[in-house]
């Protein structure tokens, strides 16, 4: 009975989220031994909460944390980077615009990955904090973090008006770098934990 309860609570922790009301209620139900004050009734209460949670997910009322993170990453890879492509093709748009937007796509994707994995953030949310969290979790390599720092530096230069260093060629290169990194991030997150190549 205790093993079943532990499995049910762990399932909710991983799939509903650490701070979800579903997990909180299931923990209370188990700790109070359910309505009939027995270990068995506590386990049955967890089972009922699991069934209700699954029904909410199927109905689209509740969402899996991983789904939200994946959706954010997909938005960065398709919608935002699609806008970057259009800006890079427009000759009357300053090169800073697609660079800043590429940086926004990068930050959005990193945030989605951190949320998907429910990783803790240290410091102000942003590319640096997200990359540190992913590095600590052994998702990103040292080289990945260096690449992110370099791209963040270009984005910051464009955002703060350092237009002398911003060229059309630099904007095109930034687009390519971000697209390659987003593809790599997707591959890293889709790989089984034991196959990840971060060093």
C-alpha cells in the first residue's frame, strides 16, 4: 500500500508539478488516511485524485508542465524565428531588429526548457540564469554556455544601441546560430537522460 501511495504521489509530482494543487491535495489525503482514517482509504483517495487529474488533462482544463515548456520552445523556434527571417529579408529594417528578436527567441526557448524540467533559477531570470540552470542539470555543455554568452552579448549590444558593431551579416549569422542552438536544445531535451552529451 505504501509503495502504491509513493508511486501515485511521485507521478503527480512529476506530471502535475511540484507546486500543483493536485499534489498538495493528494499529499493531504494520504497523510490524513482519507475519509475512513486507514492507510488503505488514504491510498484510494490518491487514486481518485489521479483519476480526476487525468480527466482534467484529457479535457484540456489542466496542462502538463512539460507540455507548456514544449509549447514555449516551439513558439520560439517557429513563430519568433519566422519573424526574424522576415526582418532579415527586409532591406529597410535596421540589422539590430532581427538580432534583438533572435535574442528574444533564444531566451524564450531557454525559459521553456527550464520550466519544462522544473529547474530552479538563481538570480535574475534571463539567458544567463537559464543557461546556468540547464548547465547545472547537465543538459548543456560548457561550450553551449559559452555560445549562449556570445549570442547574448550580440543581442545586448543591439538592444543598447551599439549599432557600430551591428551589420546585416551579423544579423544573418545570429539567426543561423540561434536556429542551430534551438535545434540542439530540442535534441538534448528529447534524448533519454542517459544519452545526453553535455560535458
